[in-house]
């Protein structure tokens, strides 16, 4: 490599870095191939030969952060408990490589973390430029679809646990704060043609605000849920998420904050305390009432908790600006505001101002006015799925939502590890590597790379003439 650099007069460090990176990736692929094939040999020796009949080797490949590793492993014929014949790979089973496809955990994590920030094409370019692996935007899309479907299966299983009274939650809490809202997305049909917008449902729950955080803005034990399911199914999953963490019977008070949408009020707990989100109240007032003086009067009556007077004022205002002009919408808008606030009358007063006895906040937690959902929507969903002129299918949006909320819950990495190869080098694998290294150990002990020692075929760099640059490489990496 040094000779080619000198001959080509490549003095740019960028070029040098690229060449070294490519070479190290090639070396990593070769080492991985040898380790996998040696492991397969060990499994072949240790297997129950009566149960597993060797049918020869098959070539395959696995995508890693340093590129595609091509290797061969044996396929075995076996008889299942029901008498049916099956063909399996012991190597794939031993290394948990059957879960989400032949892709390493490291690469899957990098793809998922990148695609939750950037579009599929950009993510594919980033992965291809920064790893030894070249991947298309279709490959990135496929991984997210598979991951999203697996997360949905987990949610469905949690619902079944809840309905069978087998929920895992044991934690007791004085108040559980719940907030829900929708995010409207641009949609497309199966032919990639523009379709009507649809609402993604988003849920956030938390126990309060951290007393010691700056400005007390950090939520305690925050968990989110998002998806494109129908409202009834979404609420089942929401309740299952709650009961996976908390003992539902030991929650002192549940307080729900929302924008008044009909689907939001379809709650499981009839005793939950509902309040209309303050942000949406003021947004509707500003949207429906053009007169700024009237706006301020309505807000003032609301702040003074004079709900009846406020509704009466809106009605009088609507009558006062009534017009025969069909284009004049002022009166109609005011009546829509009256209807919106009237339908959510029970939630107009914040929970802290209703004179309700509330449990005392635990140590380190404070209770504040609710209204965090808009911010949660923005950070978890909106920044990735809106404002980029992108359109979604229902299926694609749902799967992306699953990855996004798991990332916001700091559970995405754990989720990926459950569905990829996991900890690929188990203790058994380490023993095999050590055994192979010992068999080829030099007579004189010294420093060495146990992975390089397992390689039995020609290595372009290690077996080449020992120039000064190659000696430096060997000292560094071997």
C-alpha cells in the first residue's frame, strides 16, 4: 500500500485515511470469515450426529459495519417433534442470526439511529460513506419495516398479557400524568399517489417533573407510544404500556391532558381526570376570534375560572357580529369556539385549581401544569416525519413511529439487540478462539493478535515483504 501511495504521489491525508480504512475493513471481513467457519467446524464436531445429518456447506453473507462477510456453513437435516423433516443451520442458531436477517447488531443500530434522524436515501449515503458496508435506501427501508413490525408484535403481546391479568407492572405511584395528541401526516397510496392526510396518535406518560433539573423541565420516568392504529387499538396498547410498568390498582390519580379530540376521551379508566390542553384553548381562541379585545376578554374570564360567563360572552359576541353576508365567517367561527369549549367544559379548569385533594409529590419530584405533548411531538415525531415534503404509507408511517418512540424512550438499542445477532461472541465462542490460538501458539511467548492467529490462508499485508510501513502496521495492529 505504501508503494502505491509513493508511486501515485498521494500525499493527501484524506486519501491515506480512505485507503487505510478500506484495508482495515477488508482485514476485518477476512478475520470474521475465518472465525465463523471455524466455529461452524466446532459445532459440527460437537453435534449429535444421530439427530443432525450433515448435508454439506452453503455459502451466505452477513452485512457488518465493515462490509459484507461471505462465508460457508453447514446445513443439517433433522426430524422435528411432529415428524416433519427440517433443514437448519446450527451456526445461525448458536449465534442468534435468524431474527431480523443476516445483519450485525452494530450495523443495525447505526442504520436505525441514522434513519430516525434523516430520510432513507440520506441514511443509506451516510452508512455507505462512514462504514465499510454499502447499502441502498431500499435496504434501510426494509430494516425499519422489519423492526417496526417486531415492535408492533411486542405491543400486541403486552395487550394479551394485560387482558389475561398477567401484566408485569408492580410500581405504585401517587399521580400518573398522561398526555395525548395527534400529528397529521401527508399520505400516499400503494401507487405512490397523493392521498388524504391521516393522524398519527402520540401518547406520553410521566410521574412529574424533576425537582433538581435546570428550570425543572425534565420529566420523570417519561415513556411514549405512537402509531397509526385505530383509536380503540391504540388505547389498548397505551393501557398495556402503563400496566407493563405500574400496578393499575396502585395508581392514586390519573390525569389526562389533551386537545379535546373524540378519540382522546376514549379512555380505559373512567375515573381519570381530564383537562383541556391550555395551548389548544388559546390557539382556538386566536383562530376563531379576530377581535383582539374580545380575545383578551375571553382569556381573562378563563383565567378567572368564570366558565359560564366566558361561554355567555362568546355567545353574545357571536350574535353581535352576525351578518347576512355568506362570506362573513366571524359569527360562525365564534359559535364553533363556543361549541368546542362547551363540549370540553369539564376540562377547562386546570387540575391544580379544582380544589381536588392530590397525593403529595414524592421526594425529588414536583407537580406542575401539564402541556408537554406539543414539545414531545416535535422532538420525537414531527422533526423526522413532517416539514420535508415527504409522504407516507400507513404501514411505513406506523413502522417509523415505532422506531422513533422507542428511541425517545431510550429503548431502541435494546430492541434491536433482541432482533439481531445480539452478543455475537458468546463465552463458547471465546473458548473456541482461545483454543484455536493456543494450537498455533509460537514457542516463545509474546504479544500477538488472537484473531489474526486464527487465519490459515494468505494475508496480503502480513505475508508480504516487511517494509518499514508494514512493520509499523504490524506493531500497531498485531
